[in-house]
């Protein structure tokens, strides 16, 4: 169990670091497998659609968690390392500032 938890925490660190390197505000991903990525001034459903269209990656619109989630999408560290690395590559290609 500890190996599994460690693996997903490493995935979360990879995602968190990538979004921070790209200049995004992020929350989570330290003691949880979810990383909240801020897109100020943008509706979370619009960001969800943009990421899906440009990256072929499914995220979760933050507004689905209530008004405080608006302007964010939630990403998940639950995936293989290859898929996490590919997601990072796609995000960077589409959203690097």
C-alpha cells in the first residue's frame, strides 16, 4: 500500500511542478492525488473544453465543486507514469506562457 501511495504522490508532484513551471497557481497535489489549477477570469467549463480540445485530456471543471471552484480545473494523479508524462507534454505544448 505504501508503494502505491508513494507512486501516486510522485505523479502528483510531477503534475504540480509542471503547472507551477508554466506559471499557473496550483493547490493540492502534496497530500492528495488531485491538483487544482487556476485559470483566472475564465469559466471552469470553458477551460475544461479548451483542454479537452487542445490536449485530448479530461479534467474536472472546478465549478462542479461549488462556486469556490470556478476558474479552476482539477487534475488527477491517478494514471500510469507514461500517461502523466504525456499529459505534461501536451499541457506544456498547449499552455506554456
